[in-house]
C-alpha cells in the first residue's frame, strides 16, 4: 500500500482538500475481508476547524467491494458510502478532554501528527463501513437441482415421530 502522509494540523489550519481513488487490492486488511480484490474506493479529505476551533478532518469514502453473503454464501457487491468527522487532538490526554467536551457520538477524536497516514485512515473507514455479517437484501433463488435434496430432508423430518408420542404410551400404561 502506498503511503499518503500529511501534517494533519497544517492540513486543517490551511483548510486543504484532497481526493483520489485507491484499489481494494492496495488495502490489505480490507482485501482480506473481501471475496476478491477487484474494485476501487473513491475518497475525499477536507481539513478545517469545528465550531469550538479544534482541528477537524472530514473523510468521505465511497465504492463497491465484493463480500460473501452469510446466508447463501454467494458473493455480492456491497456499496460503501461513508463519511466521518475526526477532531484532532495533540495527545491521548487532550483527546479525552475534547471527547468529554463534545459529548457527540457522531464525532471521533483521534491523536493527530505531522506524519498522519491517510491511506490507513481510508482503510479503517472502509472496514468500519462493511457489516460484520454481510447479507444480500434478498438472496438469489436457489436452483432446482440444489432444492430437491433439501425438499427430501424436509419430507423426512415431517414424517419423524414426535418425541412426546412416547409420553402418550406411558400415560396409557399407568
């Protein structure tokens, strides 16, 4: 993965903006979660300040990745459309102070640096955007060939005697 490193505080102070595209194959942690490495993600990063004057980054990530459906195990394209707001802190202690001050679950506070790797940030955002248990909205139809064995199993289960039938015979004997 190619690194894209910025001085996060200067980026915010100068209200810079950058955007680009990165291949899923160039994001190893994301590629590991996908069924294939084809596709790319588009991203944009905007620097600025929040209403309290804290340095702020707004990261937007969009694109499509291929995931396996956990119901039918078939691959499907999952659309990522995510935006996050990151407030930069100078250190961990400062981050805790800012979080307590903001009390906003929609905003994340992270420790900024002069060597802030944006590619890691983009990959993190994409990983957080995909579901833990991805599923089709509606799974594709199962073919007739694979449906027949299931129907046979269901029929056998339907003929199976109830475990409570034994209780009827016990009650009859006493």
